[in-house]
C-alpha cells in the first residue's frame, strides 16, 4: 500500500507560479513511477506529467515548457513546478503512483489539491 498526500495548491493570477508536492509513504518510493493528473469540472481526468523510477519524464503537450516534474527519492516526494499559469490550468490536481510504465495509471491516488488560475 502507498499513501499519497498532496499540497501546494491555491489561487494564483495568470502568469504566476505554483509548486505542488506529493509526499508518499508505505512502500519503496524509488521503485514507483509517479505522475500528476488533473481534472477540471465537466472534463475527464488527464495526465499532466509523469516521471519514471529512473527519472524519465513526459508531459501533456499544453504544459510543455511551463511545467516541470521532479522527484526526491530521499524525501519520497514528487513535485510539479508550474510556471506561466493560464486560466485553462484550473483543475483539481491529483498525484498518482504505481509500478507501471511511464504514462500509465498507477494504482494509488492522492486526495487532490485545487489549483485556480484567475485574476
């Protein structure tokens, strides 16, 4: 079992930045692929960024160059640095973990953190 706790969401103006964190516990963090998903009202949950146990990454096209996913295996934490935020980035962001291939959904989810981009 893996427990995931997200933090760092909030309200930010367009063009601003936020850093999301997801702290994991309960298993060997370094073995897990980690990812961030988001879900806006009325829309399906979509993959925003993923990082493998080896550190490979992939990104949703619309966030490339603006968002960066990283992981700290000592702290068992994955981060999502979000810059140049746009109103269309508004969503609940979820952390995901699993022993899966990069970009596939893992079995474990956090509770989600709200990100609102608005002036």
